[in-house]
């Protein structure tokens, strides 16, 4: 079993995707950062969703994604829209 699955929000499938993106342990995930890890995933899977992004942030912080600070979640939402080419509904 991957060391990554010991982190909050990281199940076997997300751990496998991270390992395919050369992120094999929690230290590497933290060093690459949430956005960097997500970009690596998105390069392999253009349909990578916002939920994966928030799961990664939760793993980096060591919390469940539902516990993320609302301001940080909004930053991630803007990042996701920018890298997905999706327009804001505002």
C-alpha cells in the first residue's frame, strides 16, 4: 500500500494517479504543492475535477477537504477555473 493513502482524502485510486505523476510520498506531495500536483494530474487526465484539487489541498494540510478554510477553497476555485478554461458564473 502507498504511503499516500495514509493522508486524508487520498484513496487507492488517487494515490495511483499521484504515483503515475511521480509523486510517491507525502513529502513530495507537500514539496510539489497542491496546484503543482493537480497540474501533473490534469496533464494525464484533462477531466480532473475540483474535488481532486480540494482533496489534494486537504492532504497537504493534513485535514479532510470539508475542513478547508473558505478563503483557501475560493483560491482553489479560481485556480481550477483558470487551468480548466471555465468561465466564472459571476
